[in-house]
């Protein structure tokens, strides 16, 4: 008999209210079955069983509000328990409401833009995954024309209008903000191209009046729309002042993507002016042609997730750093002695020591959720593991309760699973350990993985000369840098925690037995 | 000096006092009401009514200027006649004042013109502008003296250059460049109106939101609309220095952001203070706060038995309709009932689009730690709004997740001030969100958004994508 508890909630919601139980006492369930539905302010939470079992007793009744960590029900395990498959927020199907195209200033009546839809309140941009139709096709209202990936889900986008698809504006794998045209409906291509050209012009007029000097050379005044149809093959036109003619939107995009406008050739705007759409489509070719070496590719989901998470952490979590160098001789001796029976790594020894130190330090086994601190009963430690695409952090739970043998086995298991794409205990971690010692790095400071309290960065165990009681000594030392969230852990606490950790690590056979 | 005795004496004939007097008379009490100025108080003479008269012209002008959007072409020059607009305003003010006077007459309420001041509890001296003072005594007294706009100490006092809403609703000419200090209800209404009349408007607000007392999403939405119209808003900004220069024709200001700006006129809309300093509250033993507000019990009674305080002067809710509602309850209590005042009070902001709200904001619900769910519905999704080309705005409903009770409703959009009535009635009757969702709302209307957002808060919405579902594995 054991309990299932409410995991930490997305977005740091402080509590959730039970809507209904999808399993009743006495009913069995298998891995992946939905057990209970709860609601938070703006979303539903569906808890799914990580393994098979039987629900024996419901502890949180419908309409009851519970906080993360609260017991929801009692269950008994049945059969073999499978390793939990982690789906923090698997993409649910969503249906996109029809978007009315918003009028763009000066829209020619015979061109209808299809816009990147806003599928959900938080969506700001979408990635075009694949087109289901081609230029020249006639499309119907409600016909699925493309697949779009949002920050949450991949959706099939149904055309809000009917007509002939004259131009695809956004290519596959490109990302654009919502309400930007992704394609144009028009009976003839010239209208569509004139529309694109006009958008470039409109952008110039509205965003930076007078910022771009437009050549007023006689004879070049009227740019016929026919001339704007095809990309001229010549070099990009240059103003009298030597500036390349490009719309401000194109300049911005070029800057963002590192495209060199001077290497781009003429654009599709009036008089060959470079438009943002030119930059968007020319990006790869332009940069490869540019220096022949650099390769441009979209960020993978993982890189983007790492980027967003750590950027948010660095910007919102008040980090501070405490560093300490320990005498690592006892630790090294302990590791050498225990290795044969336990199959542990040096890292495991440190993880265990951190777990024991955390057991005495509630602030460090905490998470921060909005204005609330959630204190965990156990030290749940994330272990940073480098993988091909980036970095994953599987979590080992209740570290302080494990023996070194158990910890070594459990760590090996979660790390192996992580390398194969199965992340365990995500969201339960209250602390992380990251180790670059094996690469000879002496010391470094790491970024906290929110909502955890801190992260400990381990440097290499290295030989050094130290002074002890006035005498010079040589031996192994190791530098550890704690990054702590000041909202949870003050300097004094951080120093005490590190001090206690040093005590354990400098006397492991006494403390870790 | 003659002394006349009444069952009830009301001090002030604004929307609180005149309604209290009528209610008292209706219930059979011999009633007097003391008013030194025009009947109708701030609401009728310096607030709600004159500003709405001006706004109606501003809104029409705004529509005509944008008529092309509706496929309507307007020939010739589009302009306005300020003197015509102010004449219409003055005419309706006269009409409404006359209306109150005849209501008083019809119910035999004695109107004592002059300034009232307590001599002691239950005894008031009324000093008219001309003529001899008169003393009245009353069994019960209702203080309804209202409030006046705050002026900022140390700022130029020339009311032609640095004004409050009292002067602004009666401007005989318009400035070219107007600074509005304060982005609350009054500041936003004037900003919207003056921009439509072609005035270059700058709003400076100390807090990070427009309409800071309302749900923050409303101020954010209004800010976006203002920006689109070219109204400049400086949030989290203070006016550090202000001086009248160029022979009294230009106001030079220095903002905390460092910007140095010049204006032709300044409207100070930073709030209102209770108009209680001259009432002689001490003589009656009625306690007031440091700021002059008179604290009252839930029955609207002050610390002195038989003395009640309603409306702006008690500081509970400084809105005309709150004062009127207080007035009725205070009179009922004065005449022997024991009725606490509990009704929810809606707020209405007459910008275009309008803003309206009732009940708890999201921020208040959070502070109280209530388990809430939030429902939203964009007004732009409604057929009526699309057809009428008024797609801006949304409705937001706050629901108690455990009891399902409606806690608050917040709207921005065309007709919001009318639509909020439905939400207010439901909130007053302690409706659940299911009650709101089960009510049938006429189609096509803007108020359909109330039903839709209620359904969203219940995860039952049909015209929105399904709510986000967060999945998590447990029991591993």
C-alpha cells in the first residue's frame, strides 16, 4: 500500500482542485491510464499511472483543493511495475478556431492572406511543419492545408478561406509570429507578389518613417508590379548614400539570422528592394554562399527547451555562488575502498553526501512556486547528463534514504534511461549536481534548474599544494561551487550547507556508512 | 434663530443624499436635506453626467472619423462645435437638477440651501450664502457630503492651467497638448474623450497599470487600445517638477523618467478626498480617519448612534451608484430596520470601448488565497462584435473552484457598462457559474461573452479550443 501524491504543477500553480476520479476504489489500472482529473486556474491536470496497480482508497474528494505533495489516493502495486514513462505535457490535440484574416493596410481586394493562427492564448509564434497543398492548388474552406507546431502541440490547420493558393509565404520549418501571412490566395500570381511587395513597403512606412533613403532617380519612380513579380538576378540596389535598399523588416530579420544583405542580390520589392520574405527564403543559400563554411539549421526542440529554461532561470532566479575547496584524499580513499562491492562512481559518493547534507537542511530540499515555498520530505537530486543534442537531468528520489549500493544502481538506471530518452521523476527534483571534473575542469558555476533550490558544480579532483597548520602538504583537493536561489537559501545557510557537506566528504567512512 | 425639527436630516444632495432623502420621505419620515450648491452633487454637476454628455459627442466623432471602416463615406470636413456640445451638456444638467427638485417637492422633502455644520449630535446649523443661519435638529442624521478632487500640494494653483475634473467638465475651450496626471477611471475617460476631440494627450500614472484598482488585464487591454490611437502613456512614472512658464500659457514638466515635456494644460486626476473637514464632526462626536473618511459599521452607522454616513464620505466605494445604494440602506436602518449593506457594486469606465467590472479581481482572489479558475472569452469572437466592427475586448470571469460560485466578472468591450448589469445581478444572487452558463443569452449580443467565459471557467466552452490539459505520471 502506498500513496499517490500531487506532483508539482506546471507554471508554479500553488494548488489544484479535484474535478473527478476516473478510477474508483477497487478498480485496477495499468501504466498510462488516467486516474484523476484536477483543475488549476487556466488548465486541466490529468494524472496518469506510471505503473500498474489497484486504487484502494480515495483521499482527495472532488471539489477538494490540494497542494503539490498532498496524498490523493492509496494504491497497491500489482504485477510488475514498469519504469515510469515521462510525459510532462504530451501534445494534446487541439482544434484551431477559424481565424478571420485581419486586414493589412492597402490589401489588394483580390488577394486574401492566410495568417499564422493563434491556437491558444499563450501562442506567440508557430513553426510550419509541412504543407499539404502546393502553389497553384484550389483550396476549400475547412480543408487541411498545413501542419503547424506551436509551443504546445502540433495542429492541422484548416483553411479559413477558399480560393487559389498563389504563393506560399512561409516555408516548411520556418517559424513566424502569429497573424503573419503564411500563404496568399489570389487568382493570379502578380497580385500576390504585389501584395508581398506592398507589405514590405508598408512595414517601412509604419515602422521607421524616413529611415531608409529611397532613391528618387528620374525614370525609376514607378515600379510596375509586373517588374516586382520575379526576383531580379542582379545585385541588390544601393542608395545614393551607399546603403543597400531593404525594408526595415528585412534588415531586422537579416540581423537576427546573420544574413549579410550585401551578399543577397536584388530583392522582390520595388526597384529590387530586399524584403523580409527575401531574407527568409534566401537565408541558407546566402550564408552558405557567404563564407562557404557556416551551416544554418533550426534549433532542435531540446536546445530550445534548454535555452528557454535556463534563460528564464538566469533572468528570474536571484542566483548567488558559494565556493569551497575540500581535502579530497579521504573521499578518494573511500571511493577506492567501496568501489569493488558497490560498483559506485566517485560522483555517486558525492551525490550520497549531498543527499545526507540536504536531509539536515530543509531549505535546500525545497522548491519555489510563485510566492510559496514547497518543502519536500526527501532529497530528490537531479543528475545532469550530457547527451548528443544537449543535456537532460533525471532525478533520483529520496537519496538520503539509500545505501551507496542502492544509489549507484538507481543512478545508473535513471541515467541509462535518460540517455534513451526516458526521463524519470521530472519535476520532483529539489537540487541538481553537475560534474565536469572528468574533463579536468577545476571549477565552474552552474545555472539553477528551476524551481529547485540550487545546483552544485563539481570540479576535478586534482593534486595541489595546500597549507595546513603552517605546514605545506600535497594531496588531492576538489572545488565545489554551489549556486543557490537566494529566495530559498541565504548566504549563511549556503555556507552551513557547504560546510556540512565538507565535513561528510572529508570523513566519508564515518559519515556515509 | 428659528429651530425646526425633522425625523431625518440628510447633509448633501448628491446621488447618495438625494436618494436617501427621497427614501426617507417615502417611508413616512419628515425629511430635510441640506445642500450648499446645486442639487445632484458631483455626479450631476461635475462628474458622471457632464462627462458622459461630452463623451457622447466624442464617441460619435470617433465613429465618424472611422466611418470608412463601416463602409460609410462622409463628405466635407469632419469637425465639432465645442460651444454646441457644452450647451447640450448644460441643458441636461439643468433638466436633471430640476428633476430632483420636483421629486423633492412631490415627496415633501424640505430643501435647506446652505452649508451644514454640526453644533452637536443631532443639531446642525445651516448657513446660506445670503441671509441668516438656521438651526435644525433631527432624530437621525445622514452624512452624505461626498468628496472633492485632490489637488497636489505645491503645484501651480491656476485652475485654468492645472485643473481637476471639476473644471475640466466645464472647459470652454480645448487645449492642444494635455497632460493627464493619473491613469485611473477619470484620467482614462478624459484621455479617450480628449483624444477624439483632437487633443494630443499624455497620461502619466505612478503605478504599472492603467485603471490600477481594476483587474490588471483590463488596464493592459486599454493601454494597447490607447497606444493604437496615439495616446501617450507613461506608466510607473511621476511628475517630478511642474511650473507654469511663458507668461502663464505653457506648463513645463519634468517626469521621473527624465523626459521634459511641455503642455498647454494639465488635468490632475489622482483621486478624491472626502468633503468632511467643514462639517464640525468633532462637535457631534463623529470620528473620522486622518484623511477625513468617516468609518461606518456594515449598517452604515458611525460611532455616534443615529448618525449614518454614506457614499464617498465613508470611503467604502467612491461611486455614485454605491452612494445611492448606501442611502437606501442607511435610511432603512435609521427607521428601524437592521440591514447590513452587502450588495456587490459594479464599476463602469466610460472609455470607448467601455470597461466594467464587478466582484473580486484575479489579483484580489489570489491575495485571499482562493482556489479560482479563470474563464475568458474574446469579444472579437462574437458575431455581433464582428458585424458591428467592434472586436476589441474580452470578458473574464473568476470562479471558485470548490463551490463553483461566481466571484467576479471583468469586461472591456463595446457596451460593457450595460452588460455588467447581468453579471452584477447574478453575483448579487450568489449565482454559480453553472447558473450563468445555463442562463439563455440573446443572440447576437455582446453579453453572450459572459456566458461563453463562464463556460470557459467551467472547462465547458464550446466556442473555444479545449482547455490545455497537463498530463503527469504519478505513482512511479
